């Protein structure tokens, strides 16, 4: 097979495709993902042949096929252009119309949360994914998971035949009770409900607490997947700004007085995406506001294991002891993203309500996954695994920070732990992400982390996934070109600078 094949990002299972077919799939994917937008001129035949290491005949044949499939228009003497997808007459259905409609809808989709999630699932090498929210597979311990599976495989098969329990596998909840005691959080097993990750936990809490019109305060910026869940409940999302020292609590108090929220959702440790953590004074003030204005605090501590025990952080649940605070955790960041086991720790009566809601929506969570996590936690190797993860992150964080600063980014702050850096490009982050996609890099523009999707110049970088040697050159070249055309810039909250 020609070496040129390596230069065309082919989908899984595409090894049997010809060069023309691979080039067609490459172009279609970029059109459907709105990298090449309607009306945009495609790369010239000569340039694309040179870039992809194929013959001009191959490019011509691929472009002609894309014209025949309705993706491109050919303009004599001008080149090939992305076509506005026009469907058939009303009521007229033709073979392929469904796929064409789907592609047309995708081509109109902006860079948004779904765009990032969709591309996350088929990004190839982790080094090509500085915007990914997970650690690369080579950093994780597949043998740790395999050993747990082997142990389970030696047990009697009859245990797999039950329906499970509403609150989840009891021995794992008992193990979590011990882990939470290390954080000075008291939670009996009946106060813990196992979930399919933090995403499901947020969904269950939103269904129980939030009514149409209720205000929910979230970070601006913050973890983006929860925005859609609260919006689906009819909530009014209110953004709380961040400073390099953590959440802006003066702004929070003003927001609370104005909106009288039902809930505040916050990362207390290694906030996604800024990397900041709560100080004791900040934690006490948040709880005082929650008491005074009668709102619930949802504490998302999904990054707890990436934070060294010596790192000075304060968890809200350790101060409140699960009175107003609902505490969330998960193992998807340190074991594998596909092993979706999370948990909620809260007051006993609320735990029962969450378990009931969980069963109403989707019955029980998979006990096999819960048993596997239990085995991993109790076989004695998990602690060493997370110590290695922390050490590896410490080994690349400064290097990634220097790289970003050298090519023209400004850091929001320099976290002492965790996997994320929040950095200002000084240019439209959405446009940079689109250019990155075309260059083969998955970047995470800051607009996705705003509850209002506000345009911004900020981006999130995963320090574990910035090792591609071509990344600095791409970023530096793009920023240098864009800074020649200066325009008004905006903060993460969309405020002109």
C-alpha cells in the first residue's frame, strides 16, 4: 500500500479503500463537520495533491465523485466549491435522501458541544487531541482493569444473573464510604447511589430539583455537558465568573441576590477548565450564601484522584457533611472513559429519591461495571496507579505551559496539579478550532465552556495530549497570521476587552 495513504485520515476499517475513496471520505467528513462550509472554495487540485501525497489525477477523480454525490459544485476556470445541499421536492424521497439530509444538517451545525463530543469519539492519536477531556490510553493501566476482570471471571456465574439494586453494588458503596472518610466526608452506604458517571448523576439531580424557570448557577467557564441537561429541564443558566484564584465570590453573591437560584454546581478541586481549587475561606463563604439564600450546592469532585493529598484544597461536603451539599465522584478519568461508574453522596432521604428516579428512568446501573471497580479499588494497586498519573502530569504540565506561552498564548493561571490549562489565544477560538480540525488537531474553544456559548479567545488544553511535534508550528503559524488582522477581543464571558 502506498505511503500516501498515511497522509489521508481514513476512518476505521478503511484499509481496503482506494486512494480516491479515502480522499472522498476525508472531504465528506470535513464538509459534514462544517470545516468546509457551503460556498467555500476547496483546496486546488495541485495543492491537495501535494498536501496529501497523491497524484493530481487522484484528486480530480475524488472531486468529480463529490460533485456527483452532491457535495461539491465545479466552476469552470475557478475550481470546486462546497455545495449548498438542496433536497428534492416536498414528499419526494429518493435513495440516499436520509443520509443527504443528515449531512445537510451537519454542515449547518456550528462548533458546539455536540461537535466536540462527536469528534472526541473518533479522534485518532491522543497527541492530536489537545482539547480532549481524557488522559491518553497509554497513560492508563489496562492490566489493572484486566486483572479485575480475570478475578471476576473466576467467580460463580450465578452472581451475574440478578437484576441489581437501585442504589448499586453494596460492597462498592461500602468501599466508597471508606474513601470519603479520607476526605473527612461522612457518608454511610445508604447515603451513596451509584450512577453511570457524573453525567447521569447530574441528570438525576436536575430531574428532582429543577423546574422550568428555576435559576441554576454554573461556572463561566465550566464543564459543558451539564448545560444541556439543565436547559432541558427549563432552567435559566446563570454564569459565575472565575478569577485566577477561583470563583469570583463577590460576583456570586450579587448573582444569588438577583436570581435567587435553586442550585449552584461547582468543581471544588481542579476546576474544569481553569484548574483552580477552593480555599477554606471561599468554601465557607459559599456555604454561608447557600444557607442564607436557601439553595443546594452540587459539588463535582471528578478530578479528586488527580489532586495530591498534600495539595491545600477544601471540599464543601467536608464542611457541610452532606446537609446542603450533594457530592459527586467518578472513576472515568483515572481508569477508562468507557467504564462509566460514578456516584452521588448526599442526605439519606435524598439518596432514596435519587435511587427511585434512577430506576424509573433506566432501571439499575450495570452491576458488572460496579463489581469491576470494586475489585480494582480493593486489590491494592489503584493508589500506585494514580500516583503515577499525578507524576506524569507533573512532568508535562510546565512543558505544555511553556509551549503555549512561546507560541503566543497567555495562561489564566498555572495550576499545581491536574490535566488542564486555560489559555488565551488572543484570536477567535472557534475559528482556531476549525482550522485545527482541518490540520488534524481537536481543540476545545472556550465558547463551549460558557453557559451562553459566548464568543471568546480562550481555549482549554489537556497537558497530556500536547505532544505532537507539529502542534507548536500549527498554533504559532495560525496566531501569527491572525494577529495581522487585529479586531476587538472578548473575555470568557463575552465582554469586550
